[in-house]
């Protein structure tokens, strides 16, 4: 028992050290030191590299930067699940590639057609939905879909060091953005929950859309 005060003191010291470290998951190497030095220099008023708060902007890619992109882009998993969900209304897909391979679970063959095949699947699963319907579809998918390798929700596949970096930058007055080749409609429903980045600060690829009246109400429809 005489060692208990020492153990408690050591535990408190470790906790204090971790609290003082803005990037606890980062190894104490050159990249971490460079980030902290950059934030110090740009937020210290009166120094040559000082940046006023309205001008502090940090931009990140998404796939492979903020969350995993393996074994493939997460939006592709959403597309494949949509194909399986819509298959009963499209019996012709059983005799048509790349849809037949998706339904058989042969994702390698489904993607063998490259960007053309992926675009065909995007149009087949996205076109005709209003932007509100698409947002709900993605939100519902993110709430239940699991990564095939880890078994974790896709929303839990963000990199912890990057989450710490985002929080560190925001705590020092930086506004964080995502600029990605991902579909903007796919990213925006989840970025605030996963990264703390609101939809209006997310820039991505966009599918052609048009204005329609449905049941007397104006809507934007994916074409």
C-alpha cells in the first residue's frame, strides 16, 4: 500500500501529459513537430507568419486521408448495396455486366470495366432520386453498413490521428474543409458526424441534376 501514492502521482502525471499533447496518437517525430510549429507560428499575433482568424483555412482530401480507402472507395460499397437492394425491380441485371457480377458478389469483375463500369452503376443507382431522397438513402446506409474486413461501421473507419488534427486546428481558429473527388451528395450526410465538418464546407464531384415539380413541390432530381 505504501506505493499507492506514487502510483497515483504517476497516473496523474501521465494524464496531465496527455492532456497537454494536442496530438496524442501521433509519434513524436518531424511531421508532428512541424504541425505544432506551424500552428504556433500562424496563431501568434505579432509574428511574421501570423494569420488572422478569418483567413485560417485547412483543406483535406477524404479517401485515404481522413478515412480508409481499402479495399476500395466506400462510396463503391454503397453503390453495390444499392444494386442488391434494387435488383428485384431490375431482373435484366442478372444478364448484364457489371450488375451481374455485383449480385454474385464478384466485386473484382464488377470493377474490371474501370471508370466506365463504375459510372454506369452510379447512374443506375442514383438517377431519378431527389437530393433529399439521396441524402436519406446515404444516411440510412451509414447507420447500418459495416466494413467487410473490420466489421466496424464505415463511420468508425476514420483515422484517429486525423480526427485529432482536425480538432487541434479548429481549436486554434482554423476552419476545416474537405475537397475530394468523392460524390458531394455522398459525403455531406456524414462529414459533420464523423469529422465535425459541416456540409457547406465539403466540396466534391457532382452528378448532373435538374429542377422538377413533384406532387406540386419543387425538387432537385439527379439525372
